[in-house]
C-alpha cells in the first residue's frame, strides 16, 4: 500500500468542533473515494482549524491517477489550503 498524509485548513479561519462538522462544510476530502482510495481517515487538528487526512492507495500509481483527475483532485477545491503531503510505502 501507498499512504499519503496531509493537513487541510479552511481559508476563512473557521474552527470546527468535530470532523463531522468539517465534512459538512468541506466534504470528505477524499476519504471515501472508492474509485481510487483503499482506506481513508480524518482527524481534527488541535485547535479545530483543519483536519489531517490519511489516504491509503493500492500503490503509488493509483495515487498519481487520483491526483491527476481534475474531477476528484482536492487541489481544485475552493476555500481550503492543502499542506505538504508526506508519503510512505507500507
């Protein structure tokens, strides 16, 4: 598996109490994308101004396919900022 971890913050400075509140405002951020992601998880960042997302893919090529898809890539979503991703093969 290929694991990608990154933080996402809201551009407007909003603070959220739960990941459910984040999802209501910004969607699941790839965590339930069955076309590409094998496993996804989300945790609230301390202070509530964003989330940490962990996505697991079958392999690195599946990850590359996901981020290249303009319909599913997070980079095009308005109102959020993506932090640098860390990757690891597990």
